[in-house]
C-alpha cells in the first residue's frame, strides 16, 4: 500500500496577532497559541476533514500547529506524530533556530494524544535557513517520510495530513510537485490536497482552499526574501531576541 492522497494545512490565526502579550503555554515567545479566531478556524477545519479518510497526521512541533489539529484528532482518534519537515521557518532573522518544546513536554503537559512512535524524517534546523534551504528541508524530509510509509511491512496509510506553517506548507506542496516556484499562498487553516498519479507524481487538486472557513481567507502569506516579514517587523520594533 502506498500513500495516495495528502492534505496540507497551515495553523490557525495566532494570538500574538491580536494581543501584544499573549499567553505562552510553552513559555517561549516565538511559540504563541491560537487566538479565538484561530480556535474557531481549527474547529471548522476539523469538522471538514473528519470524514476525508485521513489515517495519520504529521505535524510541526510548534504549539499553534498542534492546537490547530487537536479538534480533528479528538473527534477521530487519528494518530498524530511530530515531523520536522513541517516545522517553522525563521530565515536569517536569528543566528540560532528558535526551538519548540520537546515532544515529551508537549505530550505530558498539553497534548496527551500525541504519539511518540515516529522518528522525525529529519532533525530540526540549527542555524539560519534561507528560502532555498527551506525548500531543500521539505523535499528531503517528505521524500524520506513517504518512502518510509510506502514501504511499511504491514501496509501504511493511503491518506495523510501534513500540518505546518505558511513557509513549510508552501515548500511541502512545491516539494511534492517538484517545482520550487509553483504559486502557493496559504491562508490560516487553508487546505491543499494532492493526489498521486499512476506514474508516482502528484496532482494538486486544491491549492490554499478556504471554503470550509466561515470567515474565509485570512493572513495569506508567501516568501519575500530570506527574512520573514513578521520577523522584520519585530526587528523594526526592537523586540527582545530580534536582530539589531
């Protein structure tokens, strides 16, 4: 059995987009939770996806992504795993990669349904990561993940869900299409869907769709250089941890 269908979604609307000092469940300034709008989006996303035959979900280790997929997992019991191919991209905004909470902490303190029986396809980045490097990370990680799933001895899943951030959603879709310039511009909780063709390549049948969201498209984003625009804003405002 091989993976035949992949859904890809971005996390919901962030709390730090609506309040200056958000509650930080993991005590990391770069790891905010969802806002009320984001929680609503997550609920609508889960309602839409729960009958789509998804058998496993692979998620970024950041809190907002796990929070986004939580309604779906709670409703369906779909196994949820961490895979760093979908983790956040900081570009050249920091000398070191801004680390998420550990899987142990996430499971014990926040998401008890998180599964630990999967070793991430790739490790987290360590330093600066250009746009090109982000594309390479996604391609390497997803190639390894899909090869592993396609070759499971007892038959792997046919349909999976990938949960990430704007950058990793873009690079994941592009990696599957083998096209680093394909126009992908995901909004919060938007959905892309890819179906495997007979020759093993992927056909994109949904690209950043938001028709399942009652408030439509919000905060659509795409690359504009090696420093994300939200990090540039922090640098201008002089927030702690931002570049001078």
